[in-house]
């Protein structure tokens, strides 16, 4: 090993220079990455790190659900395969070669989304037909459901994302005597499980009972407050300013202190819609949050990931990150 006589300052400077050289991509690398983003489409780009160590795209599936995929680029990219991170149950195994490009990652991720459609359909079916108590707001990566069976008993289901119609893993909770009966029924009827029936139907057959469904929601009980301003009706007046420092409306300040953005709705817009109830609902069935179009429009204008096509803004729901779209001119 060669000995050096660097003092501490020289050593520190050398280390900083070394890190800078290693972390600064070459111009050709920049050109290559920009070219590959062009192939995917700039309209899908969500984020690109300054040092080009990662790039994120918004990818839709056939059900119009959007997913953010983050692609980590190693220093020797494309010699080494990139890493992939996304809010899905599991990540696909990339097929990679030195000639592969970002569009190949996006294409494989899109194929992976299609393979997961049956899993998500199964989870949606459980949410629609059973009394799910946990999670309250499930992400698309969540593979379990805790179901209320009645009589203070619960069933924890773990669905295999790669084979969602197979017999799930389960665990019963509740009074020992009732749980013991349920376990015996589960073991006795395990062969009744069939891939030709839905998960809720199979569960009812195995447990030999009709399982409780989700509670009926009366029209008067539905959430009708705007998910952004937390008011049921737009104020009646000339001008409405919504900011993170509002003290006049305690409902609004709860939301805006956490979201940290400012909105301004102009006089003529408010005059046209003053007193109006929420008129936009998130399409995600697990969210279905209601908004005033004016509030949602200004929310989308306040964030950098929003895209615009003609007079329509496209972005993410503030609650579930699902796709939302609203006209700029909402009169």
C-alpha cells in the first residue's frame, strides 16, 4: 500500500472531490437518460433526481388506476440493472441486458400490473361484500383484510397476490369457544374452497354461515363535506381565500395545516358557485372522497406533479393518490 502524507484538510478536500466526481453524471449520460425519458413520454414523468440516480413515472393500468414506479439507476447503468420500487404487493423480476432501456422497465412494470388485476379484483370483492374493519384505507400493496364475523369474532385473511383465488391463510380472533368452532369448520371444509367462486362466497361455504356485509349507508350519512376545505357548501360571499394560517374556520385549518398549501378562489368564480355542495367524487371505490371542483382545481394547481391537457388538469387525489381530473374553467 502506498503511503501518503496528506494532512486532515487535504484528505477532506480529496474525499469531497472524489464524491463529486463520482456523483456527477457525464454529459453523455444526461443525454442518454433524457433520450430514454423521451421514449417513455414526458407526460408520464413524475420526478427526476438532480444526480440522475432515480427517475419516477406514473403508469396507468387498464382500470385507469395510476401507479408511481421509481426506477433507481446504479452508477454503472445500463451495465447493471436498475432497481424498481412501487406500491404493489411484490415487484416483478426485471429481464435486463446492457441494451435495455427505461422503456423496457416501464413495459415490464405495465405487464406486471396486468398480472395483478385478479388480485386487486379479489381484494375489491372482499371490500364490497364483507364487513372489513382493517385496514380502513387499504393501499394497492396491502395483501390482508381483517373481517368482522359477528359475535365479537374476527377473521384475518392473507391473500396470495400471485395466486389470489387460492385458499388464503387465515387466523381467527375472538372468544375461545366460538373461535374453536370456527377453526374446526375451516379444517373440515377446506376442500370446499374452489377457484370458480369468489372469496366471500367460499368463506361463507367454509364457515357454514352468511357473513356480515358492509353497513348500509343512508344518503344522509354519506360524507358530503369537501375533502379539501372541509365545508359542505362553498361560502356565500365575494371572495374566499383558503390558506394554511386560516383561523376563521376550524374545519379548514385542520386540513390546511397538514397539507401546507394556499388556495385562492376568485370573486366571480365564487359568486357563480357560492353555496354549492361538493360536485366531484374520487373514482377510487376505496376512497370516494368528495370535493368542490374549485377546491380540487386549486389543489392541483398548487402541486408540481399536475399535468394539463387543453383545459383539463390531471393529477392525484389528495387522499388516495388515485387519478383525478378537473376542468380549469369550472363555471
